């Protein structure tokens, strides 16, 4: 495995981790009191601010991924973050996952498997 693939993989993992953390922070902050009583200041608190910062870092890492691969491949890989956010919401926030959501998670996983076993395009990772 080349050094470039490892670097790209690191950017993918970092972006997904920031997205998951950002979602958890925004959700937990959404239930907290904001800095004021009028919109949008009423939405701002430490958790929502940190969640927004996490999304900023996720965007930076995602841009680094896009510099190194095609958009269609990046989006196929990043479908995993939907599954990760659902699982994190269950484990961290104790949100229930019903049968239909589990079916959706399974379909996303199946789609990712199809993408993983599909023949590689002629556009290599940079």
C-alpha cells in the first residue's frame, strides 16, 4: 500500500470522526440553553460552537480527500458516516434504532460492499 493511499485514508478517517463528533455535539447542544433568547443567538452554546468547529475540521479533511481522489469514490466511501452517526447516537446518546433503521444501515453497508468490490476506475488515488 502506497504512502499516498495511507495519507488519503487518514484524511477519510479524520473527516468522518469530526463529522460524528460534530453531530453528537450539535444534538446535545440543541437541548441546552443558548447565549440569549433571540434566534440565532439562542442556539449558541459551548456544545453547538464546538460542533460547528468539528464540522469545519471535517470539511478541511474532506477537501484534502477530494484533492486526492474522485468525487464519486469519495462519496461512496463517506456513506459510512451515516452508519457511524446512527451508531454513535445509539451508544452515546442512547437513541433507539428501530428495525427499519437497521434495515437502512444494512442497505448502506451493502452498497459500500458493492463499491468496494467494483472494478477500480482508471483514475488512481493521488
